[in-house]
């Protein structure tokens, strides 16, 4: 089931297993991912027009996603992080649509297997 989740979200299951050893440990960290507040911080900052807070949320989400080997979410979060680092808020807002889509896909698939 965990390997299937990674396939559906564009993740790298082999990378996740190499970091976390087995499916049970991955599931433990999937629960932590669901509890992580970085996406919510990013979403609220985008709504408020707060570039600095949006950067913090995007940067944290990028790191968490990359650590979990969520390749697609990590990539779009990284793209958004760099746009916010450059203070290009308008482009970052457009990129947020991609981040939101990928984030929701990941959450949906995690909830499906939990």
C-alpha cells in the first residue's frame, strides 16, 4: 500500500525506504506529515499577501516533502520557495495553485491508506 501511494503521488518509494527502512516507519512519518503546519502557514500567508511568512511555509514544506521523497510536491514547493526568495509574490501565487494541487493529492492518498 505504501509503495502504491508513492506511485500515485509521483514519489520515490525506493528513496523513502532507504531513509526509513520499512513501511511501518514510513507510515509513522506520514502521520507526522499530516500534522505538519507548513502548508497551512503557506496558504494563510498567500491569502494575506505576506511574502516572508509564505517563504517560511514554502521552505519548510519543501524540506518535509523532500525528506519524505514526495518528488513532485518537493519540486513545486522548491519552485515556489525560490520565487518567494526573489520576492516575486505574483509568480509565487500562481505557483501556489500547483503546490495546492499536489499537496491535496498527497494528503488524500495518505488518508486512503491510514
